[in-house]
C-alpha cells in the first residue's frame, strides 16, 4: 500500500512562524503525532481512537487552542482546513504538501495584516498623532487640499503606529506622513496642500 504522506500546517501563536510538517498515513493511524514549532512554544497533536482522529491545534490567529474531530476520509485524503472558532478563519491545513504550503503562505499574510490592524490604536506618541490628524483635516478642507498626481481628488487614509498613509483609490499611490515626533508635525504644518505621488505602473 502506497499512500501519499500528509502535510500539516499551522501558525505558531508564540513566535508567529508557519509550522509545516509531514507524516505518513500509517504512522498517523498507529501512533499519536506531535508537530512542534522550532521555538518549542506550540505543538499540534493528533490522536486516532480507532474510528476518528482528534486534532488539537494551537491557533496563530486568536492565540488559543482548538480541537477538531475528523473521520479518516477527511484526515487522510484530499485537503482539509480547520477553522478558528473565534475569528472564523481557517487556521490549520491538512493535505498534500503543495496545497498546504500555499495555504500557509496566505495565512501568514492574513495574520501579519491583523497584527498591524490590532496595533492601530497604539501610537508612538498619542499627542503628536492627534495633532497630525487634525492638521490633515485642515489641509483636506482646503480646495484640492489633498490630491493625487494621477488627477484623482479622492483619497483614503490609513493610520499606523507612527505614520499616516494617504492612499489614492484610483492608482494606489501612497504618501506616508510620519507622525511620531514634534518635527513630523512641524514638517506637515508647512504644507498648504499635499500631493500623493502617482503609483508606478
Ligand atoms: Zn514558534
Ligand atoms: Zn483561533
Ligand atoms: Zn492616483
């Protein structure tokens, strides 16, 4: 019997790394599997009770641990994904190596994005950020106060920890306004208008 080996992938909640490892189906049926992150901070476990597989997965999205029960068809064939109960996103993948690697790449990008969003309210300097945002409001209230080189007069704002990005919805051009020090504020105050550089095609 030659069965394709199964690849498991999850994000380590401790260090944020993608943990990917393979086990052959025979081993999965014969003994419990433990797939540990290099950092030692997380381990995925599988247990076969003779009927179904019980899987315990550390979750890189919510930081918790989830358990799932899978019949052998689902565990040993095709590709399957386990969802995080808190975020509703898939946080663990089981399947052929290529599929799991691809899915893990997407998951890493998603997790990175959520980390950045989560940090949105933690500014390097709250007072400076507040001043920068109100100055931007003043600039935006002037006729053509904020425009893009491409001719677009609309813009979107993204607030980061130490900067504000003005983004052109048309061409994707981006102007980063540092918002961490007094000097950043002085710099912004010299501008009557702001121009977003056109995104390079
Ligand atoms: Zn780790
Ligand atoms: Zn979760
Ligand atoms: Zn533009």
